[in-house]
C-alpha cells in the first residue's frame, strides 16, 4: 500500500524534507505545495 505525503512549502526546507523522506521510503508519493511563484530546484 502506497503512502501519500503532502509538504506545505516548497522552498529549501520543504524540498530537503521531500528528498530525505524519499530516501527513507522510496515507495512514498510526495507532493510539494507552494503558494509563491518560486520553488526550490537545488535540494
């Protein structure tokens, strides 16, 4: 059974959390939600 994770805030912190969560459990489905016009691309 796949787990879904939603991370609010796609800046450096959110992207780092997403990368670490994926490393810990590659089967996770991760979505980043950002309210601003820019998201991090260097996590």
